[in-house]
């Protein structure tokens, strides 16, 4: 039986899929939807690397906001980027 506070009791966020990160079930059964993504979560959602994600942010291809020193990306900004890329191929 695992001991409380041991390593195996702590879920590793890195192993969760982007979908799991966006929607979590709270202890009371409510679905919690993420309003903002970290740069890593946004990159994972687009199936691109972190360097490419920072490049897209730097050139303004994906909108982002800053909260203190943290950069966050709205889901709508990712959807807009995907739509723009789809239109570019038409």
C-alpha cells in the first residue's frame, strides 16, 4: 500500500494529454475548463515544438498575453492561427 506523500501518489502532468489538461474533473464532479494555456500546453495542442511555438509568438502569428512574467495563450488564439493556416492553403 502506498504511503501518503510518496512519489507514486503525485500524478505527472507531463504524461497527461493536452485534452486532459484542458478539461479536468474536480473532486465534486464538475468539469473545469482551462481558460489559458502555457506556451508548452499551446505547443502540445498544435503538435509542434516549444522553439517553433516561441517563434510563432515572436512574429505575432499567435496572439498571447502576459500575466506578470508568465506568457499565456487563449484557446481562441490557437483556433485563429489554425484557421489562418487553413485559409493560406486554399
